[in-house]
C-alpha cells in the first residue's frame, strides 16, 4: 500500500477499498517500525492524524471528498502547525507550540490530507546534510551510514523509505532539490512567491520557497495544486492564477529546447554522476527534445553571493529569538543583556551561530558596500544571464548535486566543503527561478538527481518534462530494499 | 582581511551571542574560511550593475486601512517564558 501513487491511493479511498483511517494507521505503523533507525520525524501526531483520517472518511462517505482527501502526508518542521510543536530542529524552539497554522498547512488540511507528523531538518534549515538538527542527524534510507542531504532531510528520508506518501520541504539554496537527489525523489522548488511563506519560519526571506517532495512528478503536481496560490498575509506572494499542474503532465516534449550549461559539468562533478546525467539527457532527445550547450559564466559567483545574502537575512530574521516572547529562555538572567546572550547562545547550534555572525559582520557599519551591496549586484548578474539563456532554450538541465550521498560526519568539520554541496542549486534561488530534481539513475547503488531549471512560473512545464521522462524510465520507482 | 579573536568577540556581542573562550579560535577559523569564499565575488565587475533586491522586481502591495488582526494576547502569551498581568517580563533595566 505504501508504494502506491497519490492517484492510486485516491482511487482506492474513493472506491472504498481502503479507509483513510486504515491508510493512516499503515503509515503510522511504518513510522513506528523505522523511525528509530532513520530519525526522519521529530514529532509524530498519531492522535490528530487518526482524527483527521476519520473526518476524511466521513467526507468520502458523503461524497464531498476531493482528490487528496484522506491521503497521509508529512510537513517539514519549519511550518507552523497550530497546537503541535514547531521546533525548526532547534533547541531554541524545542518547546514552541505554534498558536497558528502556516498557510501551506492550512491549504493542505483544507484539501483533506492527513498530517502524520513533522519531519526532521537542519536547524533553521541551515545545512546540506541534516546533521545540524538539535534532534540528531537523519539517515539516508539507501545507506544508513550516509546523509539524506539537507536541509529537508527528514522529509526526503520519510518519503524515500515510504513512511509517508509525500511531504513538504523548503528550499533556500537547494534544500528540496539536493535531498531529493540524494534520496531518489522528485522535488520541486517553485518560483519565488508562488507558494505563501506565511507561517514558514524564515531563514532568508528573499530566497525561501516551499515545495513538494514526492515519489514522482504526478504526485508533486497534485500537491502543488494544493499548496500554491496568492496569500495576502505574505507580502511577497505573487498575485497570479494557479494552473492545474496535472493538466499539462502529458504534453509532448517535441521541439523542447534544453540547454546544458558547460559550467555545470566541469571540475568537482563526480564522473559517475555525470554519466547518469548524460544518459538521462539522451532520453530527452529520444522524446523529441533538442540539446544545446550554453554558458552561465557567473555560476562561480553563486555560492559566494549566497553566503552574504542568506546569512545577512538570517541574522535579521533570527533576532526575534530573544528569550522574551517565545522559545528558549536562559535561567536566572543577571540583566537584559545576559538574558538575550545566554538564551541565544544556549538555544542555537554552531552552524546557526556561524551564519548569524557572518550576517552580522557583513551588515555592520562600514562593510555594507563591500559585502551586501556587492552580493546584490552579483545576484543581478546571475539572474540576467539566466534570462539571456532562456532566449535560446526553454529549460536548463544538469546535475542537482555534484556527488551522491556522502558519509555522516564527512563534511561536518568543514563548513565551506559542506556549502559546495549546493553549488548547482543556489543560483536558481538567487534568481528566484523554479528548479526541480528528478531521479536519474544510480552510481554505486546510490541515487543521482537530474536538475531541471525553468523560467519564472514554468512549474507546469517542469512537471510535464519530469512526468514524460518518468513514463519511459523507472528510476523513480526504485525504493531502498530495507524499506520496500 | 582576516578576523582575529577580538573581532569574533565583537561580532558575537553585536549578534547578542556569547562564544565560549575555548571555541573562539574555531569560530575565527570557520568565519575566515567563509569570508575567503565570499571574497571571490571581488573578481566580478559590478561597476555598472544595479543591485537586485527582489527576483521579480515586485513592489510592496498596499491594502485598505482596516483592522484585520484581532487581539489574541492571551493566546500569544500562553507560550511566553514569563509574563505577568498581560506583559512580558524581562530583568529590570531601570534602577
């Protein structure tokens, strides 16, 4: 039952072949059986999940149910959930029970889906391996000595091990796509502004975007339908109609122009990963696409630019964690200064502190022009060159990550080495473009991911391209043997 | 330039963080490595480039000046570490 697509589950529910309560119990049992090993969930919401499932069964019985009614899912623990702990994988918010729901949570609940629980992640979404979580690292279901990627590592592991049919993630520099690549999932980071950020705990506000992490493109399209849309409570939300993302899944790829940036295939890319990507590209040629080599010469600026913009914004966003209104508070503070300093120092982990300090430094008096202004200018260069490329090609393809999943602990002592895990994904966040990762094969038994980057609001096209590829390949159907 | 221990302590103070004496050297090393990475931006010629604040060059939306939020003080304060008579408590700041 856990290897079925959302459409298959929906059909079973609507035909009465299974109830939502049964389905929900099935996944709760799987979480019970496997979560100790994987650490994919921070909170499991058994009681509320079963209550939501019972309500879904009522709707199914009354024929008022929608396509997603009664299907279980999991939320990354960055989305505020009313009455449920929302920790962001930080000691700072270990006891934080949100007084309200994020818009994404509200919309998915309104579609009738059942929330199984909240998934593990890097602390405040800062990391590429899920090792900065206060609740410990998540293990990759394909090899439990390896990382699942990050920051949405818990969502990735949960879906890969089929502890949940689908999950939400967020992506600031690759946090949906890189773990999707490392865990053999289909993950989509939409255009900036497509999905509301209201109630999604902010890391870098100009880069953060939520999206689905799924077993296949059709599932991702279904969740996109439920998640997307304008929200007046998010000032950067875009007022633009949401298409039915499932309607265009089967469109022909005849004549599709694919650009391959030579900078995405250079030094640092594992040759075995490169080989799987090249094979995948050939598949698209068979489907009628044409291939063109392009150049994005400012690609090398993306990681340096990101490590100014993201820390600057995070240092500002995380200033709200001060031990006064919510979250961790130090005991017996001497004075106000001591209250702030000790609450924050006790509540934040090392990577979060590093990024807050970098952000504080680059924004401090006298350094603004050299760092922040320069970074915003570099951001324009990166964005402009994508637009030039889109004059010649419809989509851009390349690897999602330079390697397959690395070993736990391999990069924890070297922040900069960890940052380079996102070398191919960061540019799209800086430009605000949609990007996707889809399973593209295996290298020594570990999954690889093909990245597809589109122009603004081309999510439907990306899902269509992914779906057509998944009609003629079966990489996305592979599940780790231990969790089959 | 390179950050020394006292720079790190100053930045930590600005960020309202305390770094244990024993960890300051490690933070200095890591922050310098990150800043070295960041310095690679210097190679780009950006003299004529306007900074990009938003990918879609969006403008701030306006809304009618009407009340949309309702008083939820009790709910919000129920998760606060320390409150009294409807206010948040902090250590005394005025003698």
